[in-house]
């Protein structure tokens, strides 16, 4: 479709739409590219610096591990650690071991001192003049003992945390490895001592400080407890790096930007291979990495502002000269949306907007007229449906009682002919109670009264069938004073007798139970162990119970189906769709009817 065929308002919206889309795509693309370029550049730079420093430190730590391994596996050192003779210790094996330690210390400038501790508590030292006296401190003994007691030390040596000399305030950390006897003596393959190496922290600090980063960047070496072993900022040595440690360590490996002291910092972290849990962390100010990109940033800001100003000027022009009537129409429609039924839209122009306003006003007039007609029709339908419901309710209730009356009178006649007056008297008394209860004017009765009616009926049945089957009632005490529609449970009990238990010779059982479910509704179960129902009969009954409203019963449908359907529909009419009865039955095992009624005080 050509632009010239579109209406004016459509053309305006299309122009603004395409302009906004193009500008938005351009801005997002530019800033996303700029951000990615900056992030990648900073991350690559920091990663290169960390890799270089990590390689140097791993090399230093590897030399310490190799030197210590040579010492602990040396025959001279092992002979010294197992020697019992103090004379040989002092003038024979001890001198050779000391010479070896002095040579190794002088060979590796990152080793300030070495000490051999055997399991008898004897020690052999090789120290330089700076900080070597830390081995003679009581605090050192307790400090290094924790590592000697570590069961994992036997497999490999480990670097310690920082030990601070209280007198000189100097800080040291060590590498400790076990001496495992391999000479074939009585202590073969057992730990006979420990070799502890004091690492020269000044040399390590110098290695870190010589790393080439940006002017205000900081590089840290952290041990497995996140203590600063060395840093380009010497004042941080021995402290915990709280700001960095609050982040996810896995995230730091890929580089992450954060704000520290109101400054955007790129933080990266990499683990050392030669020291478990040790890391190198760099913190590089982002602005130092992107300083040469600031001119491009300024140009983009100027261009963006210029485009925004142009769009604002165009918007003001179109809104004032072309979109004014449309905006007025929108404001009037909002007032209509607030259900101001007497309000009509003002016609501000003679173009398409004015035509639309007139059409809307005409539509509103027609809608008001249709609403009035619908309201009147709905009122008439409601009254008609209410009358129909009342008639249906009365018809349903009237279908329940006569069925019982017919069966009971037949029973009385049969008993009178066969047995005489005593049973007739009992049945007549029970029957009078049932009639008196059924003709009560109150539609809602106490559960206790409904149960009394059932017990009277059961008395009649027990006389009629000479206690051929057992019947019991078990209802929770708290339900007895609650209300229920009259003659709801008794017809179901009657169904259970005449359609379930009547044809059994002996051993049948009828049980009525009542309890309150988790929703606070009353549930009554009428269970019999009679003949049960065929699957087709049960399916037809469930389909009948699933109807939304009571209907005329088709020809040939059983009386049991009629009675249960009437009770079910009566409950639904009174209390709603969630109430009524459900039926479960198996042929030869019996039938269970569950009645759900709301709790009414």
C-alpha cells in the first residue's frame, strides 16, 4: 500500500514509528558495541597481566616445592630425623644436613630460612638474618602444630597462612612438608619429621610491585583464607580483601565490573596451580582502560542529543497542528471510560477526527438504548427463572416422601398378617415418628432429628427382615446440632435396604457415618454390602447426577436413580454446585453413597 493512500494520522504515526525504531536500534547497537568493546579490552588486558604474574609466582612456588621435596627425600635429612645418638646428630648427620639446607637456601632467593623438626622435638635451622628468629617464638610452635596435625599433609606439602611476629610486627608464611622415612629402618614409610620453609615475602612483594598495570591498578595475592600475601599496595599486606570476597569467585574468573569507593572497577581472579585455594586478583579502574575512547563517547552523545531534539521539534509541530483534535478525542474517550454516561464527545473539526467523534456519539446513544433493553429483558428472565426454580424445588421435594410411605405400608400389612399385634405396634410407633418428622414445616432440621428418623426406619426394617442384616450409625458428636435439609439421608438408607440388602439371605451390613472434612463441610457416607450395581447402571446414574438442572426421568429408569437424582438436585438448588451426592459401587461388594452438605449452625 502506498503512503499517499493512507490517512493523515496513519502517515504521521508511521513516520514517528520508523524514526523511533531506527533511532532506538542505532542507540542500542552503538552503546552495546561500545560496552562490549570496553569490557573485552579491559578483561583481556587484566587477564594478560594476571597470567604473567601467575606464571612467575607459580614458578617461585614450584621451586620451593621442588627444593623442599629434595630436602625431605635426601638420605642425609632422613638419617638425621631418625638418629637416636645425640653425638652423631651434632657432629655427623646434623652437619651434613645443615650444609644441604644452607646450599638450598642460598640457591633459592625466595627462601629465607629452613628448619627440620623430628618427632622427638629436635630442630635443625638454616636461617638468614632477616626474620629468622620467628622459628624460636612460642607462637610459631602452636601455629605450625595445626598443620602437622593435618592428615592431608602426608600426601603433599602445603603453604600456610600468615604468622605475625608481635615483637617486630613482621609477617611470614611458610611451606611445610613431611619427612617420610624411606631408608628401610624400623620407621620405614612413617613420618619422622617435618621440613618447614620460610618464604621471603619481601622478594614476593617486589615481584608483584614490578607487574605493569595501569597507574591506579592494584594486584593482590591471596591465600586460601583470603589474606593478602603480597600487593602493589604494601599497606594491604596481611589484611582481608572484603570488597572482592563479597562477590562470586566463579564470576570473578571472567571479569566483573563493580563499584568500589564510588569508582567503576574491573575485577579479575585466577587461581594458582602450585598452591591450593590461593588466588591472584587484579582491580583495574575502567576509566584508565577507556580513556582513549572518550572522544567517541562525546561524539555519540552529541549525535544522540541532536536526533532527540529533532524528534522533539517534529513531535511538537505535528501534535499542535495535526494531532490536537486527536488528543482532544482521546481525553474525551477517557472521560467516557470513567462511565460518565451523560457525556458526549466534542466535535472539534470537520475532518476524519470530527467524523469519528460524531460516529462515537451516535454509537453511545445506541449502546445506551441497547443497555436499557438488555436490563429489562434480563430482569424478566431472572424473575422467570426464579419462579421455575421454586417450582422445580417443590416438585423435587414432593417426589421423595411418598415412595417411602408406599413401601412402609406394604411392610406393615405383611407383618400384621403374619405375626400379630406386637410388631405392628412397634412399627406403627416408628411410622408415626417418621410421619411427624416429615410433615414438619421447617425445611432445615438438626442432624440429630434426621438421625432419629433413620433409627425409626431401621427399627421397622429390623422387624420386617428379622434382623437379617446389621445396621449401625456412627456420626461425630459435633455434627449433631448442625442443620440439614429434611429427609435427605433417610431415602438413601431406604435405597440401600431395598436395592442392595433385600435379596441377601444373611450377613448383610448397613453403616451410616458422618464427619467434617478439611473444608469444614459435613460428609455422610451410607455404605451397604449388598449386591452392588452393574457398571452400566452406575455410569447411567453418575451421568444423571452430573446434569446441571433436574429433568424429567426417562422411561425405564430405576426408582433408585430417581430418588438419588432428586436428592442430589435438591442439595444443588439449595447450596450450590459443589454440594450433593456421589455414588461408588461394585457388583457383588456393595454400594457407598456420599452426601456433602455445608456446615450450618
